[in-house]
C-alpha cells in the first residue's frame, strides 16, 4: 500500500512539473510574438500587357524517313554507326559497335505499335592482349662530374718496425747416415771383326753416234739418258767365333762400294 501511494505521489508531482513547464513555454512564445510587428500582405497592380497567344497544335500523320551515320577514329579506338528506315508505321534498322575485346556487336531491331524487337549478334573472337604501357623517352641527364678539393694534409710517414727475426732452437736428434755400396763392374767383350770384300768392277760401253738431220725444222737436242748403275749392298756378316784384339787391329777397313755416273 505504501509503495503504491508513493508511486501515485511521484506521478502527480511529475505531471504538475510538466504542466508548469508547458505554461511557462506558452507565456514565452506569446511574449516573443507580441514584440514582432505585423505587416499586411502587399498588393500588386495587374499587368498592362495582354497574355501571349499560342498557336493551335496539330497532330501530323507519321511520315517515312531514312538516315545513317558512322564514326571511325582509329586513334581513340572508336568504331560504331547506325542505319534506320521507316515507312510511317514500322521502324527497322541496325547499329554496330566494336567492343574493347575486338568483337563487333551488331543489333538489328524492329519497332511498331506492338513493341520493340531486337536481335543481337557478335562477330569475331574476343582477344585480351597483354597490356604493354608506352613510356615517353626522356633525354638522359648530363651531370658534370663533381670536383672535390685535394686535401692539404701531408702523407703520414710510419716508422719501420725494428723487431728481430725469431730464433728457433736447433733439433737435438743425430743426422742420418746412409750405407755406401761398391761400384759395379761389367765384363769386357772383344770387338767383332768383319770380312773385307774386293771392289766390284763394271764394263764400259762406247758412246753412241747419231746421224745429222738435213731438214729445215728445228731439231731439239735431247740429253742422252743416264744409266745408273745398281749399287751393290754389302751385308755385314756377323762372326760368331771370338776374335783376339790383335786380329781386330790387323784387319783392314772395309772398302765402301763406288758408283759410276759415266754416261753411256
């Protein structure tokens, strides 16, 4: 009960406060409105010029027509156009445009009182080439090589080191000794003796004589053929029996065969 009464009291207090606020706001509005002056609505005189007279509109019957146009700009890749004809009742035509992928879109259409019919076709195959940006060619900048001032400080002089060379201790192990071997002796063999053969003798032939030609033609003398005598090769005969050194000394030297180059 007490809680209910408290709620009723608080609700009455809040409603009274709201009414007070509304009354104060209304009084403020009335006070502000009374301060502004009231101006009557201005009246303007009627214009002296007559109103414009527009002509009567007519509904003309449809007339036949025909037109076509086209745009071709290779620099901007624009290629499109249109062609349309009409007999007054039926409108028919076609228009085309080259798409960015390389295909050609062609639209054939018809239009009348019953609606619009279009037939769309594509010519060619879509291509997507690799994009290669073209960069402008700028001249290569020419920079002068920088000139740096030469340093004025002197070149440093470093003292030469005076350290002594290192002294390594001598090894205490004895030096190695190698055995000595006697000089080898080889047996002496006697010099072989070869037999001497007499010098060969060859027969001599008289020089041939030819008759003298009496004709006026030029006779070309030909050199007589030179007969080369065969050389006799003397083969060395090996002696299998041992010969004493005195017999080798007494042996005569082997005569070499001579060849005769006399013309026959």
